[in-house]
C-alpha cells in the first residue's frame, strides 16, 4: 500500500501521545545488524527502552523477515535470528 499515509498516521499518533517517533527502513536496519550478531540489535533495544515510551516504525519490515525456515547458513540464519528476537521483544 504505497503512499497511503501510514507513516504520517504513525507520526501524528506519536505527536498526539507526546512520545518520540523513530522510523527506520527495514533493509537499512538489517544492514546495520548483519555481521554484528545480536549485540547490535540488543543495543538498539536498549536505546529504545531508554527512550520509552516511543513509537518505532520499521518501514518495509519484510526486508528483515522473508520466509522463515529456509535459511541454510550465514546471513540468512542471522536474519531469522534477528527477526525472532524482534518478535520476542515486541
């Protein structure tokens, strides 16, 4: 649903709730984490907890997820681990 104003709605909601609004692109988020194992993700979570309450929008989150269970090794397993950890934290 390109151009439907979802990010704007999230930004307005954050403004009405008087909480910080953080947005990150899913593929950029993944690039930041690949090769850093889950320490980078944990650091990100700690930052979010420190700034809580806040609204985090991970735009194009499907760049992180893909199809589970099809990772064989390397970056794909890391993507699955990151996604699983993110789901646990949510």
